[in-house]
C-alpha cells in the first residue's frame, strides 16, 4: 500500500523536490499529497506548483500560538489522508499537537553528523569549528531540536573553509540519502 506523504519545508525545497520526484517515478512506494510551508514566498511553493503537489502555506504570526497553527496543519493533513511526514528544511521544532497526531511517523534530514551541530546553522558552525569530516543524518523526530532516533548517516571529508561548498556537496548527498532511507523504511528493510 502506498504511503501518503506530507513534506514540510521552509526554503528552497530541493529535498522536497527529490522526494516528490521519487514518488512520481515509482522509486518510493508513496504519493506526495501535500507540501506544508511556514514561509509565504519561499521558493518551495513554486516547485510544488510545478510538480503538481497541493500546498498549505501559512504565516505563523497570524495565529495566536504554535498549538493553534499546528491544529490547523493537523486538520489539513487529515483532510488529505496523510499518514507520514517528511521534514525537509522545515525550520521549526514541532510541538505535542503534531507529535501526538503523527508521532513515530515523522522523519527529518539534517546537514551534520548528529548529535553534533544541531539547529539552523549546522554547516556554518561545523566550518567555524574546523571539522574535517562532515555529514548528513536522517532521523525520526521527537520534541527536541534535531533529536530522535537515527535512521541513516553519511559522512564526507572536506578540508576547506567554504560553507557554501559544504552545502553544495552535502545537498547532493541529502537528495539521494533521504529518498534511499525512506525507501528502505517503507519497504521495512529498516525500522
Ligand atoms: C537542507 O540542507 C536540510 O538538511 C536543512 O535545511 C536544508 C533545506 O534545503 N535542514 C536543517 O538544517 C534542519 N535543522 P532545501 O530547502 O533545499 O531542501
């Protein structure tokens, strides 16, 4: 049976696109049924339109609390019959509203070898620290910042000091590793 995915993003949406394409071409036994974005104007919105994936775009500050906008998200997810969530550059910590509704069925991708360098500026922090081995992590999501059980990691060596270059190398790995990990998870090769 095909999974019904919601993909959450806040920015460019390159991981969203990798997952949506893998659904469309049959690489993943899943359908991308909704893109959720917390930043009106983000580039991911245009990508979703181009790929024919419906979007729910909202502005957090027009709700009175995180619980209120997450309630709205949960209703949209239910309406769309979503049964699994992929966070793909969604730069917010989830509250109990989403975790209670979809706990254990939410995964995230992060541009570091967790638990090192959590948060929104992982690559910049790793470069500033002078690390020589970088990496990408795919993990289940819990209530902590970039926390939750690890599903997959891939490391790469880099000796320079250009965060943009690390992002470029890392993103190529992300697009492949995210799809590969979801495929293994959905096919019950990992759990
Ligand atoms: C990705 O590199 C992802 O790992 C990172 O945001 C980027 C989104 O790029 N996520 C985090 O830092 C989570 N803490 P994209 O919009 O092109 O997919």
